[in-house]
C-alpha cells in the first residue's frame, strides 16, 4: 500500500501528502544548493527523522517499562560533506526533563539511540553523534 503521494510543482520544491492522515509536507532545496530554503530540505528531513525515531522508540520503551520521558527535547545538527554532496554527520542532542532516571533506564534509552529503525537504516558512512543530557 502506498504511503506517500508527492509532486514536483517546480522551483526546486516538492509537495508530499501522507495518504493515511492527509498531512502535507513541502520541501525546498537549501539556500546553499540553489534553493529558497523556505521549508525543510530533503536532507533536513533525514536528519530530523533520526531524532524523531529515537525519541519515538524511547517513548514506546518507557511506556512499556513504566516510566516517562514526557517533556524530552532534541536538537539536530546536519553536517554536509562534499564529493559527492551528501550527509556526512548527524548530531543529535537529546535533553530529558528531571525524572531521577535509574541507571537501567538510562542504559535502555542509550541503547535505543544506536538501534532505532532510522539509525539502522542510514548508510554506515554517515556519522551519528548522540549527546544525552539528563536534567
């Protein structure tokens, strides 16, 4: 079953619709690659998907184990490489709210950063740097 239907209206922009929800997503080429940079670039989405995947799987695991990560946040830094132009590194900085996480809970969360579906799907040459802060 098709997940997304997308079109290219021109101007280095794409428009995609998630068929199950009807949610629309627009991308632009980045300013440093002939685009307007008015929306996420495709590579921004890849980097964002990594952090979103990590936190989603962490939320599933936390729910199953009876603790909460509600209020967690993250920042993504995408580092581009040249020849060929590609993502060279994705830096994910996760911040968890005060919760007195046990060492076991921290180990579970840290394990997920290396084993969520997006992390496992990215090419091994893309460096994945994860920094975790427990406030």
